[in-house]
């Protein structure tokens, strides 16, 4: 057997598999996603008229006291960089992680000095992706007094909005109840 007789089937297999896995399969998956889940396939973008306000799937930085704050982002070179999704990879005893958590605790305490309740952990740590758009219900409720005071609303009004934007467990069993920070903040602004 010559090398050419072995090379021909290998090249045919390469071209065939490249066409299947590199062209046909991605086009089929994209087509099905566009047909059955167009909102999700296009990034779950929240629109107001022709203007994109953000994605339901990617967190955004909020640090004004009148807004709910999301989880920290570990992406670089700037927070919530969707092109650089990653966690911090810092271990629990790493001094840099401890400094970051202490800085966030300081910012939360400075924004609401009267709130002496324990700060929920998801407000001082980044998620594995660094892009998490959700916070726990406890993290949202922790921020209610600050947001209500900053906006001149009653805590009951703000709590009612938090309840309205609380998403349950996925399929009724997976995960914990959570709140999408962008959607909640847009509702506070009267955008949604």
C-alpha cells in the first residue's frame, strides 16, 4: 500500500467531518435556536424602543445608592466584560480575595451605615463567570432600606418590586430564588 492510497481516505474524512461539524451542525443549531428561542438566541437583550438597555444574561455595574448592586465581577480589563468571562481563581486564603471582599463590605456599609444586618455572601464575592446578572433574594432584601431611602420610597414599595422580580427555582427544583438586578433597576426607573 502506498502512502497516497492512505492519504486520500484521510483527506476525504477530514473534509467530510469539517463540513458536518464546522458548517452543517452549527447552521442547524443556529437555525433551530432562531426558530424556537429567538429572544435567547439573540442574547436576551432588553430593549426600549430601538435602544438596547442590556442583556438579561450579563450583569452590569451599579454602584449608585438608588440602585440594587449585583455581584462583583472578576473579568478584566473592566468589570462585566462579556468577552473575558472568568472567575478570580483566588483561593479562600488569598490576601487579594480578602482585600476585595473587605473593600466591598466597606462600600456596602458606607452606602447604608444604619444597616447592621449580616451582608449576604453573594454581594461580596464574584461568580464563576464574573458576569452573573442575578443576586439572591437575601442580597436584594438586604439592599431594600438603602434603595428606598435614596429614592424616597417606602420599604414596602421597594420590597414589592423585589417580590415582583424574584424568579423561582428553575423547573421548580434547581437552584435558589434569585433576582435579576438589571430588570429590577429598570423597573425602579420606570423603564419596564
